[in-house]
C-alpha cells in the first residue's frame, strides 16, 4: 500500500479488460473500410506526393470539426460508409479471409486477425509493394520509399530540425486543444474538507441512562477553524464546531493542584439560555511542573511539502511558527526535520537546538512542490525519533500538514493503529493543521487522539504563538494520560442531563474502568472544562414526561445530584488512579465559569443546537464581555469579536 | 526493427492502407485501454473505440508528424470521450440537481463497494479534467506525455494529479465514515 493513486493504479490495471476480440476485429475492419473509401479505395499510397495540404479536404474537415463531434462523426461515417458500400461491391470482391497467407501483425492473436477479410488479401498480394500486411514488410517498404518523399518532413519526424515549420504548426487541428479547455461538466469546487463530529449530544433521561462517560481532551483545532471561517466572512460548517474544543481553547483560572498532578473542581451555576436548568461545571487544572527541570526533548518535525502547501498561510506560516518555537527550546533538546512529498526524506539530521543557524537554514530550504509522495515519511519520522530517544527524554513527532496525509499508510485504520503502537513505545504525535480547502480535520483529530498528542489548527502567527510558544510546555509534556470522566446522576434529584460537546469523545460505560482503552491526555499547565446541563426533578424545563409505569427511583442518593469519578494514568504507568467527588446543588460557581458558559452557548448556537433557543449571539456577547476578567493574551477579546462577526453574519 | 508509429502514420496519411492497418492494430489495445479508463465501462469503451476507428482515416489526413502518433491519437480519444460525455449529460440535465443525484448515487454505490466499484465511483466522482488526466497517467504515461495529449503544461498535470489524490482521499474518508 503506497498511496491512493498507487491503489487506484493497481485497481485500474486489474479492472481494465482486454479488448473483446470480435469487436476489435470489427473496429479494425471498420477503420480499414473507412480508410480505403476515404483514400478513394486505393490500397497503396497515392502515386503523387503533392496532395492538397490545406485545400478542399482540410476545409471540409475544419468545417466538420467545428460541428459537434457527434455530427462530425455521423456525417463523416455516413458519407464514408455509403461510399464504401458502393466501392466494396464494385471493386473489392469480399472473399473469405485467407489467414494462411497473411502474417499476423504484432499484438494480434491469430483468431483476432479477421479484420483483414475486408481488404481482399488477393488484391493486396497483387499490389506493387505491399504484398503483405506485416510490420517488417511495411517497414522495409517505407524505408525504401522515404528517400523519395519530401525531405523536410522526413527530417522532421526523424528528430532533426523540421525544415517546414509551418506545416508542423498546423498539424494539430486547432479545435482539439480548445475542446480540452472547455469547462468540466461536474462541479469543480467540491468541498474537500472533512470534519469529525457526531450528532449534538442528546438529552439523556437519568432514570434510563444515569451514567455518562467520556474522554478528556485538550484539542483546540475546532476553535481556530471556526475563527478562520468567521474571519473570512462566512459561518462555519456546523460539523466543524466541536464545542468542547472551543471551550478548552481558553485558559481558565481554576484552583491549582496542591501536590497532585491535577485538581478537578466541580461547581453548579445557572444556565444562561434556560432559567429552569442548571449547569454542572467540571474544571480540571493540570499542575505546571518546574519548567527549569523539564526533561530534554527530542522533536521530529514531519513536514508536508506537497504542492498544495505552497500558499502564504501554509508553508511560509509553518516556517515562521517553527522559528518562534525554536526560541523555547533548550540546549539539551534535539530537533530533526523530515519531509514528505516532493523533496523526500530527512533534511535535517538530529541537531542540537543550540545550533539555531543550521535549523533555520534547513527550514528555509523547505520548498513546496511536487506531488510524488515520500512514502515512508511517517515511518522515517518515527525511526528518527527512536534513534534520538534516550532514557529520561521525551520524544515527539510533530506533523505539520494542510490535510495531505499522504504519509505512506493509506488505510486510515492502519494509520491509527500504527500511531497507537508508536505511542505505546513512547513516541507521541502532535498534529498541526495549516490552511483551508483541503483540511482533513477528521484524520488530524484521529491521529492526534491516537498519538496522545494535541491537534491544533494554525491560521495566524498569533495562533502559532499560542500553541507553540505560550502553551508549548503543555503541548509537549503530558502530566496525565488517558484521562476519563464518568458521572453518575441521581435520578431522584436530576430528571434529565446533557453533556455539552465531547460528542466525538464519548466512551462506553465499561471503558471507564478498562485501562486498555485509550483516552485524552492533559499536558503541563493545561486546564480542561466539561459542562453538563441538568434539569432538576420537578423543573418546568423537563422535556420528557415521566413514565407512568416506570421503575421508582431508588432515592438512596439523598441530596446529592451525582457523583464524579475521574481516572488518569501518571505518564509512563499502565495502571490508572481514581479520583472521586460528589456533585451537590450548593457547590459554589467557579470564578471563570461565566466565560466558559458564554463560549459553550456560542458554540452551540454555531452548531444550531435545538437546546439553545431563547438565546442569541447578543446574549453570548453580553455574557462574555461581563465575564471576560483578566485576559492577558487577548484570547477572550478575540472571542467576543468572533461572536460579533457571527451575529452580523446571521442577520441576513 | 519495425518502423515507428509516426512513420506508419505519415505513410497512412498519404494513403498507404497497409501502413494504416499495421498502425491501428499496434495501437488498438492501448486505445481501448484508454477508452475504458475514460469511460469506465467495457460497453462504453467499445462504442468510443469504434467511433474513433471510424473517424480516424479522415482525421489522419491532418496528422503531420510533429507529435508522437500515440499522443495525437490519445488526444483524439480524450476529445471523443468528452463529446460522448457531453451528450450523456445533456440527456441527464433534464433532472434537476444532477450533481446531488450523482453524489447520492455514489454514496449508495460506495456502501456495497467492491474494489472495482470503488474504482468506478472514484473515477466518476472526479471532475472531468482530473479524470482525463488520471486515465492517461494511470496508463503509465509520464506527466510530460499526458501534458502533450491534453495540450496543457506539465505543471498543470502535476497539479491535477495532486487534486485527484485529494478527491480520492476525500472519497475514502467519506466511505470510512459511513
């Protein structure tokens, strides 16, 4: 399996049938017939060489060519065929084919050579030179007669400079190339972007499914894609909106962990878009280990240099982004660069991060172009990473692409499995998306999830700054692997609940305790947020009617709304640890809950959620402005700007 | 040593029936393969080949030997395929939303797709110019040769191939999601 094109080639080769012998014979006969009648039924070349070059015949053909081909074909075929019928009856006695006397031209099985029965072998044999229709014989004859032909053209087709250039220039009918240039029938602007999403998280009735399980994740690609769409003046594809990624784009001021790897905090607050429901807010803050003591990094940049990367917001932005990132690296870190497509292979051997000149020079050399795949791009990147790995170091492959995942394994499942295997052997994978139009968000997300890495979409240098500089430590150093959350709601208190976002990360209930099931990771200093909209029992907002004969809720849970369980694995361990905490109605709201709620509402509006009806972008703007708080990097101000854009775009 | 196709074609253009016969029997299989790649069905390919064979003697008069004969022949084939498609399309245009219909049909096809089905779905899902380009390149033709046939630059061919790859990838992942 090399790539799709190679597959297609193989499939095509297998599927292409051999020509059917009988139709082949018929076609060849037809052609010969037409040829004969077109030439005025001469079997040999005309005795004169001054045939009209651009006279009556050519004029007639130019006219026919300018008709539709159907008309032309019909007309010429009809004329020629009619002519042939006469000619054939009068001049060419149709004798039975005598194959015995006819050497078979190359490429034709004897049984297929019936075409020649229309040319009357007896006549051919009596011809002055063409006694047999045979490659060698014809060749000989041509060669002997070539000398008497017009010298200019002969020298032309034997490769020397053509003496009669004007002839050459009129050789191809002009209509041919024009027709090639005519517009295609099928629509050309097929949207090639692929987004991963599931149906918006549906409402769950607590008495039926009291347990909700999902995987934590820190991807932010969706927010950047949404931003890019809005900045370009159109609303994003609803499938491109993953609400949890929009929420998790922002850092929140959650209580920092005290000694542990991270600290989950739960709060309960009002739902802005529905006064009769409540929002359960789960905030998790990862510890920020002492950056000074961090382990040395081995980074392999796997860079897509296919022709489609040759746009200002792709390869050039990528170079600038990595330049920014270099400033964050330490002398003990190592960098290597592997490219795929076009210029293949490793273009920078593992180099000490101190040698900025060499790294920058290699980056500058990157050149988008070519469509030939460097098949082993991903393999080579992992091999390089493996060679660089030493005890106590962190190895990571960073794949930068515009969606051209032509990395040598074309089957997406095989690709995921490959990445997952490598993850288990200690090398992680992060994916950075660039540019629009070709973005395979689904594959990006799948790869990053399987590679225990982050999928980020970089559309501006500011985003590169955020992902590769401000939050680099978090992106590169996981502090907890396979973070899973399970919430059990108490049916005597909560009638219905709904997880906002995380549609693509839902786990089965039994997966929670199964340490073999992969889940998301949290990096150093990351904060992660999950929101549930819950409807307390007796609330007028309850959408479902209680069952008349339904089982009575056990009611043993007392006043608790639910119970939060969280599993995670410290990096490098295979056994998960469990954190548990009850959810009660009187939990104080988190300091930053308001802004996360505003973003959650914004995302749901963009997705066209049916649960947010009495609320508009204006309300989201008001809430976001009110709760913006301390915004050192300006991320939140930008979000408000996006909400305004979305509001204006929906007005018309 | 046999004479080159171009020599034969020039002789045929001058009225040599034997040369024409040898020439066409040499090129027939390649022509048929290309026709199949362009049309995607044996039946269509046979019709197309027949059209070309029928009109070739008349067209041959315009052959001057400044391009390789196969290049010239394949150009004729591509154009003939276009014309056939256009005829088919004008029949189908009566149904509104043809593109949508085609996509739905492809989606339905993709579900019970054997490899050959996938192939056909893939090919018919491509825009016409990409399909023509693929039909040529999949026949082990170099980008340069394909460019000569289609009358475009080599760079255009390379670009089209990468476009076609994207389409195929897109199609694959759509299939994988369903």
